[in-house]
């Protein structure tokens, strides 16, 4: 019996040492930089603070540095960040350098005590904001909140709904059994090892599913030639409607433009309205001003709209955009001053504002967005909220 136990112990030690050695070798060879926590017990997911990585494609190669909060923005002790901006990869600044992000462009024009704090994180959507906003309101104590919205929000809400419980009683994070057993640190460590990520890539490859590297380690990213905008247009094609490809391209994220009256999209549209209304009500409870900043998919601006079947006018395209109409309805109902890039970009050569292939705003797009909202947004930030102070913030 003793010999059996010794053999089991010996084999276990050998296996453990082998696993450690394999992880060390793979980690040395692994070009990927893990920037995002696999699980955050309060926020679901967030970026690690004070980390650096590279975001790379043939249209851009930019360095990403996170601050002490885990977001892309240098923080200065003499500045007062009165406005927090929640958003997805557009606000994170995917594909552009930190000083090119529209928030930084706006901060260059704002007073030192009225700066914007960038809380943008790719993959975010309204259901995630319902979970995170209360934490951010307590941490940063802003007077204003801007929530940036994009056309894939409806689809992203659905993907995140399995992790978040949303009902009339409030919002709660739903931990799976593994996170409950292992805890946040051990779970993140195991999911973020090079060994785990290698096996995940192999599995995805077998399943023929994409699993690209999001962030590269500094000095380990591909050194391919970066295409100019015109070169990218020549390679990937000019702005065209999705047409019949609307259900295949972008994994059907924009299918609501065509099938908005189907039960599936009606459910997602209804859910999104509930999340936005929750955000409105939460800001009311905390006595902060709220604004929505909406950015449409680039194909919205294509001739004939995203489906290719519409009259080529802004009015016709807006009338067919149920996502925009929903946001506009809430802004009108709640008397919010909101900003709509579909309207603001329409006469600004919108094709030049997005990466032709990646479809995020490029540097010119961020600069243009800052330019077209700067006056009204600055006035909105500086105008005090005329509401009584509510001491009880409990939901």
C-alpha cells in the first residue's frame, strides 16, 4: 500500500513538473498578450490594469497601454474626469492610436476640470452596462455619463445574456459552477495559460471557427506592410450594401435591418430597450446626466442602405433602422440630448471614416466624430443637471 502511494505521488510530481515545463516553453513561444480577464466577479470581464500589447492587421498596427483602471487613457492627477464614457471597441479605439481616439480629441478642447474618462472595452453592449454602470458611478463619481452604442449591440446582448440575470428586481452576474469552485484568480490563471489557449486554438481550428489573436506582445507582432486607405479599398472593395450577405457577413449581427419583424429580432429589440431604460433609470437615481452616442454599421451609408433596397436618402435609411429609432424614441421620451453619427456623418464622406475591411472608425473617423459633436457635447457637459439630490441610491 505504501509503495502504491509513493508511486502515485511520484507520478503526480512528474506530471506536475512536466506541465510546468510545457507551460514555460509554450509561454516563451506564445506571441499573444493576455489583456482581458477571463472572468471578473464584479464586472464579468475587464482589461487588466497597466498592461501593454499590440493590435495588428494589414490596415493598422497600434500599441495599447492600459491605465490603473484597465482602460486606454493616460490619467493625469490635476485633471477632473467629470464625464465617464462607456462603449465597445469604437470607444476603446480599435485600430487607432490612443491619441487618435475621439475621446482624446475631445479632451484636447475641454477644460481641465471637465474631461472625459474612457471606459471603452471591445465586446461591450447595453446588458453589460446595466451590470457595470453602478460600479463605475461609485468608483468615479461622475456628473455625466455617455453610453456609446453600435449596431451589433442587439447580438452582443444575446451572447452576454447567459452570464447576466436581468429582471425587474435588478441585474446580477451569473457565475458558472467552475468559477464558483475555483474562484476568480485560479479560474483566470488556468484559462489564460498558454497551454489552455493552444488547445483552444487547435479545437477551434478543427471546428473551422475563427480564433484570432487580439493583442500581441510588444515586439512579437507581425511586421507586415500597413495598407493605406486607398490600398485597402482596392484590396477589399468600396462601400457596398450587405444585400443577400446580410445573414452571413458579420455573423448576422445586422440581420435586424432586414428581419426586424421576426420573433427572434423582436425579442432582441425588446430586450435592448429594457437595458437602455434601466441605464436611464439608474442615472436618474444617481443624479447624473446621461447621453447616448450612436454609431451605425458602415454599410448603413451604402447606396440603397445596408440591405441595398432603400431609397438613397438619409430619411429613408433612418426610417428603416429600428435600432436607431429605438434609441431616438428613448432620448425623446426622457428628454436626453443624444448624438447620432448616422446623421452627423451622412454628408462627411462616410466611406473615408471607417476601415474598409475591419469596419471600425479609422483615425479620420474619430477626428470627424470629435469635430461634429464638440460644440453641442461641450455645452451639454458644462450645463448642470437641474434635479434634486437623492440620497438613497439603492435599487
